[in-house]
C-alpha cells in the first residue's frame, strides 16, 4: 500500500523564500512545529493508502488532468491560519493566481479522479502552502502575537515574484518519527 497524494511541487527559489519566512516567523513562535521547507507543496488531492491497481488509476487521472492544463504562474500572498484565533491548527502562506488556471487544474483533476471512483474533497478549493501545524494550545501572548502578525502588512514575508507551474506530481508519503518523507512517483507535464 502506498500513501498517495497529488500536488504541485515548489521550485528552489520558492523553497528558499519559504525557508526565510519560516526562519523569520519561527523565532517568535518556538512552540509551533514548522515544516521543512523542502517538503512544502500545494496538495490538490490526498488519496490515502492505495494498492498498486488504485495507484495506477491515480497516475492515469493525474496524466489526463495534466493534458487538459497549460502552464501558469502564481504569487505568494500573505500568511493566514486555519482554526479560531484562540486555537489555530495550521499556519499557511496564501496563493494568488488570478487567471483561474489553477482552479481549472484542480477541477480537471477532481473530475478525472471521480471518473475512477476516488473520493474527492467536497470543501471549496482554498490553495495554500502549509508552513506549520499547531499541535499544542498557544498561550495568550502567543495567540495575540500571531493575530498581530496575521493582521499586519507582513513586510519581508511576501514577494512579488511569480512562480511557474508546468506539471502535476503524484507523490508517495512515508510517515516516520522525523516527519513525513515525500517521493515523486510520477511527474505529469501540462500540455505545451
């Protein structure tokens, strides 16, 4: 069985920028578990544990969706959090892609997955890059500091650089004590 998801991978420049953001913000929040910047990706579909036959179907779905897509660029926007202000669960970096191409890739992938009898996410698509998972409740000072950060202009944390995406990646996730390890099983190039 292979724990599988389909994602957009980050390039080196993006990983460097996100690493700098994490280093800068983590100093103020030492109790939060920050992710390894090299493992950051934009998950489009989490499929869970798949046998070889289902894995092949997932790869087919990703390849078909990629053939319906064209390369596009997006920008990182600002930090946000999932969960209530007193108990955030995830800290993330937002994504802006105004042309709708990212949304079309997501919908095409879901269509192809549903056609192969995969369960797909029912919540509205909210593209983001997870930077941290908050496992323990924050004290009152940290809660306020986080809210102040999220409501600020976030100078130095955002960038105007555009990042180009040209493929989907079918990924394997292996859980270990040191965190999840990700391996690309198949890169599915967008049509040119």
